[in-house]
C-alpha cells in the first residue's frame, strides 16, 4: 500500500513512522497537493493530505485516472476537498477527533496572553525594560465567553472557561446536552459576550460568519478568537473593526488567506498580503500559524486514526470516518459540497 503524503513537515514523519505497519509505505513530499503537483501521486494507492492541500475537481480527476481510490485527510476539516466531485469516484476519510484539548488549551493560552499582555511583557524584559505601564489587563472571572460551535473542542473550551469562573453562552445548530453553557441565538451571543471564540466548521453557511454586520452587534472592546478556520472571519471587516476600536483584541491561529503562507518560513521575504501585514502590526492582535493542534498527543492521535482509516479501506472494513454526501455515517454525511480554498 503506497501512500503519497503531501505537505510533509518533520513532525509529520516523526509522528507517523511508529504507525507504519501491515505493508503501508509512505512517500513523503513537502509540496502541497494541487493540480500542478498531482502527478507525484502516480503509482500510489492513496493520498494523504492536510488543510491547505487543494483537492479540487481537477485534482480528483487526475487521482482517479491514476487508479487511486482513497483520500485520507489527517485533520478534521474537509472544506478543501470537492466532495461533490469525489462522490462515487474516490472515497474520502478524515480524523474527526484527535485531541480537542490541544485546540481548546491553545485557545485559552491565546486569550490569557492577550488580556494579560504577556507577549508585550516578554518583549520588554528581553530589553531589561521592567516598566508595567501599558500592561494592565482584566480578570476573566465573571466575564462572559461566547462559544460558537460546541463539538468536542467547543465543549473542552467550555470546561476550561467554567474553571476560570466565567459565564458561558453557546451557539450551535445542533445543541448538545450537559455542556455547562446556556444556548442562545447568535445575535444574543454577539450582544452579550465579552469574548467570542469560534469552533465551528467552515461551510457555505458559516463562511464570513464574523463580518461588518455581526461585529456591529458586539460589545465595544470585544475579544475575538479563531482557532477553527480562517474564512469564518472576513479579514477586511475584522481589520476595520479593530481600527474603529470596536474590537478590543483579536487572537488568530488561522487566517482567511493562509494557504500559501502558514507552515512555511517567510522571515527573509516580503509577504504580499497587505491585510495580514496590517493585522500583525496591530498591538492588540496575536497571530499564531495554525499551531493549535500541535501537541505530541494530537499528532499521535492523528497518525493512529489516519493509518486506521487506510487499513480499514484496503482490508475491506467499514470506513467509519468517511466523509461523503451519501454515506451511511450520519455524523460524516453532508448535505451539500463544502467550499474550496479555505484552510485542523
């Protein structure tokens, strides 16, 4: 079983090598999968892709022409795969859960860093500047956190927030029992939350969920956190909200146009993304490079589930984590194709 493994980083190889078994052979490529690089998959039996690989209709046609019958995503999101084009031609499986605590904990780390000005204090003390001027933060105790999306990650964050003594409002299209949060409509969540954290998938319905209109409904000084998918937020509207002092702070682990930037080192280059450049220069914005998933436990879980998906497919077992438009697993079945081009 030869698996063409795209967008490979050192930590990918390290985490997958212990799970190589039963005749699986990974062919690691550092390039992303797209129409121009799909030829690298010729001769493979399956492809393994990540969040910024572009698995569009043309790529799927090429993979099918090579006799490839399986696309395994080593992530939970699947908005970068054209499932309509894949339907009936090639099967798609994902990692629906690896370590929800990894993302939830990173979310809280970003929030604490922002509201207690830890990043600024760190930079100051490196220059032996021990002044406290401009470092005043605020208590999280008693504040209202709005959590949009209460899957495994959202629930894990709610638990953390309750430990801090926060009030938690939640919104989800399919509310879950015993979350410890009060479910409400989006408009109420926007109006009443001191902090809003996004943990929902990217779909046509949620794309640009945060835009000028929704920002207008929020409290002055609201803190926005996004560790889900970049296109949940309209980046230009976010920037305007910050400039107008409506948004007090933004913590972003993902970015709308991240696919050609994140996971790579551009420190010696000029980045041609003016919106991102302006966001990074803002003193109340923290950007991390889609690293919320990056813990040893999460990487191990991703590798284990991905290899299990591969073995299930090639050994003729039920593909439990399949994502498709008409598959039998209701949790993984979608009603319409996900949008292409946005990026655990």
